[in-house]
C-alpha cells in the first residue's frame, strides 16, 4: 500500500488497516540512508524480486546485484543475506544486504514527510470512496 487508492481497494476487500512499509521507508522522516530512498524513487514495479518463496518468511526486495543473484534460487533461504542491514540502512551500501521493499516502489515518485504521506493517503482514500459512492448511488 502506498496511497489512498490502494488503501480504498484494501478496505473494499475487508481490510481494517494497511501497512505502508516501503512508503514510510522512503519518507523524509525515515532514518534509512538516502541511497535506499533514491533507489525506491527510481524503481519501477518490475524492479523487485521475490525471495524465500518456500522458506519463510517470503521476502520482496529491490533488484540489486545481490538480489538478482539470489532470485533464480527462489526457494533458497536468503535470511543470511540480511546480516549487513546496518551498512545498508545507515551506510547506504545497497549491496551490503537485501533491501526489503514492496512492489509499490514503482508508484512512489517523491520523498515526503510521514505526516504528508498520511494526510495524502487519507485524502486519496476519501476521494476514491466518495467517487465510488457518487457513481453508484441514485
């Protein structure tokens, strides 16, 4: 989930809340290194890989040299490749670990504050819901 439209879709299917990890990771308030934030902004939906498909937990990550190498091993347990998280999060080394990020990366095009993300999401949610109710009410 990254915006009000996706939130409205989730609620339409019965959700009571949404998780916006990748969107918040790329906020100006997030402590992660700017390299990761810029990689999210530059990414397309096809720039993620699905790892640990049969091991658990399943992981969605940005495509990097490391994750591209692991992708053909889909069922392989990639957890050992998370050891370099501090270098990735705070040092900006995109190859130090697996940069966990959802497929929404292709829909995130700017770094905003967490407050603006929440406000824009709520506004977008109501805009989507109100658009549907006005379309389908007589």
